[in-house]
C-alpha cells in the first residue's frame, strides 16, 4: 500500500485510449476468473467421480429434458441480452429511474 504523500506511478499504456487499456485489464481479469471456474468444476467432477457419486463421462453424456433445454435457452438469451446492452451503449445505472439511460442528457 502506498503512503498518501507518495505520488502514484504512471500506468503502463499500450493503446492511445487509456479506456482500451482498462478494458483489456478487465478482459484478462475475467478470463482468469473463467479459468478458476473451469478448474474448480474439473476438481468437483473428479471428486464426485472418485467418491463414486458420478460415473466418468456422466457430465458429457447427460441429456437435458425439453423443459430443461427451454429454461437453458431462456437463461442464455437473457445473459447475452444483458451483455449486448453494455456493448450497444445502452447501459443503465441500477439506481436510475426507468427510461433514463447512462450518459443521457436531460
């Protein structure tokens, strides 16, 4: 932790727009989290298989019911729509009144 009297070191810049550098940092941080989740899922499947609670290949062989497939499709559509709102510059503050877009001028 730096002391209040010490000046902060300048950030490394790779792109002309510092927002792109920050976005890349976000992407890398998110990618690290995805890897952690993948690793934990593999460990969980391994532990369940070792304990006899799950047969090898059971996760890949699992077939969803039509109702589960429909639920998963709705969940996926909702997830993608939420991501796309940010990309399409329609992000809204969670505390904003309905109809007020982020950065909108009154």
